[in-house]
C-alpha cells in the first residue's frame, strides 16, 4: 500500500506534513497513529518509505513515476547515488590499503633489526602519516601475515559456510515436506 506512495514532504509540524496527511487519509486514522506508522515505515530495517536526498522528500520504496522520462530520471538519480556510495567505499579501501602498507613496512624493518626500536621510523617512511594512520606499535609484536595463505583460509571458510547453508536448506525443505504430508 505505502511502498507505491508518491513523493511527499514531511515537516516536524504535523499540520504541515504531506506524508502524515497521506497516511491519515489512507488508513483513516488520527495524527498520533499516523506519526507512529510513519516512524515504523521509515525505519532502516523496514524501509517501506525511503528519503530521496536530492528531492528532499519521502516516497515509497518501489515508487516509479508514471511517465517514462521522469521514470528514467529517477532511475538515473538512484544509479548516481549508488555510484557515490561506491566511490566512498573505494576511497576508504585505498586509505586502509595505505595503512596495511605502513604496517607491512614496519614489520619488515622490525624483523631486519631484530625487533629493536627504531627512533626515526616515522621520519624515514616515504608514506605520509596523519592522526588516523599513526599507530604506536613500539612495544607490540606484529606477526607476519602471508596474504596468499589468508586468502586460501578465507576461501575455505566461505566454501564451508556455503555447504552449511545448503545443508540447512535441504533440512528445511525436508521438514516442509514432512509437514505437508
């Protein structure tokens, strides 16, 4: 019912909110119940109503405009939003990769020097340090991590989890067949 709701504005003042007026009209209820319904439908786990950040309006999760041109624009907006999210994830991944490289360099230098403390380690490093990437590991032991071995272990764990899910699905299917008989 509300997943197809067209875009509507919402205001803190309940008298000015188009969303709450729409809910009151559709459900034939009072404003306090409409507020509770709105809060439950916009909850991240439910996501019946979603907020369009560009238009600054609430709309149904599966709402598509009726005319083709507006529908295409809506799909393009969603696509661009997803591209922005991917770009932010990529930048975070690059930042984390730099931190891993810093840790690898420190581990290698500690192994070469027999785990002795290095006074000028931060100054000699070609990678710039800032507050977010600076890690005080002067007293910490950092083990060597073989990435091929880590990837192999992750793959084995993923395959094991897949087999567990398949077994669980078979068991659920068997139980459903037993109930149907």
